[in-house]
């Protein structure tokens, strides 16, 4: 995204969410399964259904288990290949080593399957030993977006880190999400943040309920007004 263009990304769990998010004015979707584990790889059929339901860009999660270890890389690469074959063109993933550094080897192994496709490094950066140094590593890896709250405990605790990341003029675009609240948007925008990511905030009754069109519209107006 350019420095002046606001972007609203909405988490979708399926085709109904995708349709509702688009109707409300979302700019992009993050497609995941199983939010009880903070978002895992969706099925091939779900990917196909969502891509058929919307013309928004869709970033598809590659994550086999809760936590930030890559785990079985061969299985992850196989998942990536299957989802590419199903039509996925953008992805989301993020892995850390035992020392809480970006797992460069795991990322590179997965990137071979993605063949230059755009990708977001997700909130693993919030648990990195040094988020600013991690950002530099991700720049070298060719990442175009970093999803961050600035803290494992959410945006409210991570504002200082987010402000430092937002001042960067090179490298990945910053996408802020993870406990994001409406009242934080003004401060973040004033600090240079242009990308916002919401999930439960656009569902009236939490994850069991679908995306709410009116709630998405309110967020779109809030970040673009």
C-alpha cells in the first residue's frame, strides 16, 4: 500500500464471511481456519469457495498448529503447493526459532513453493526477541506486509513498538491487528499507520457468528475518513 492509502483487512473463515466483508467495504481478506488456535491453514475447498465468492485479494494462512514453530516443513510445503493449485495467490505465515528469532530457513523453504507470491509475516513478530531487527530480516526475505500488535498482549501494550515500525520508510508495510480497538485508530493513523486488521471486532457475538456487514462498514469509514 502507498503511504497515503488506508487498507482494511478482515479475517474470514469461509465464503459467507468473504461476501459480507466485501459488502462492508473491506479491502483484503485473511483466510484462516480454527480461531480457537489463532488461525490455521484452511482446506483447499474453503479456499476455492472463498475465491469464488469474492474478488477481493485473499491472503491464505499457512500454519499447522498453535504457536510459532514451523513444525513439519515438508507438510507445510505440501499444503502450500495444494493451495496454490486451488487458486491461492497471497499467503500469511510466520515462524520463530527457539531463540525467538525469525526462522529464516523455514521461511525460505516455504517461499520456494510460493514462487514470488505476496505474503504477510503474521504476529510471530510480536514474540520476536527484537521486533525491529526482525523487521530488517523480513525485508531481506522479500516480505511485503508485517501483521503486528507490537506486543504479545495486544495493540494497547504495543503502541511504542508500532510507532517505531510505522516510521520505517523501507521494507514491508505495517498492518496493525491483535486486540485492535476503535479508539486506537486515530492515534495510530496520526503515527503513520495505514493498514488495519480486524477479526472478532466485526462479529457481533464472537467467532461463532459471521462477519457483520455494518461493523465492517463502520471500520472502513473509521480508518478512511
